[in-house]
C-alpha cells in the first residue's frame, strides 16, 4: 500500500462455535468492515473497523444446565459488536 491510499475491507465468515463442554457445535457468523489509510509503504492506520458477531446456541449443554436456553435473550442467540482501531503492518 502506498502512502495516502485508502483501503476498504469487508469480511463475511460463517462457521460453528463449540459449547462450553465442546459436546456440540452451533451456528456462528461474523461480518463487518473497516477503513485503512496508508502512511508509508509497509504501514497504514486503521481508522476504524466494525464487526457484528452472532452465535446461535440450542437449548442443551448450557452453563444453566441441560434443557435451559442459552444466550441473554433466552432464545439461544448472542449478538456481539466490536469496534477497533490501530496500526497495520503489511
């Protein structure tokens, strides 16, 4: 990346997340994006990156016990967001 070049990034990931006891795997996904601004040939500043991370656990094998719903909404879905900034080394 050359200095002063702006790069947009987009991510989309699908996969599986294990339960605490690793007895089962449930659906998980993550998507988001960010903006990098080049400041030198091998360095950039990440102005911001925003990601949404969702896991969907069932009603078994939870910390609360078998048959109890996982997640803070009682339906097994956890919604998380991350925002970050930093230095990128290429």
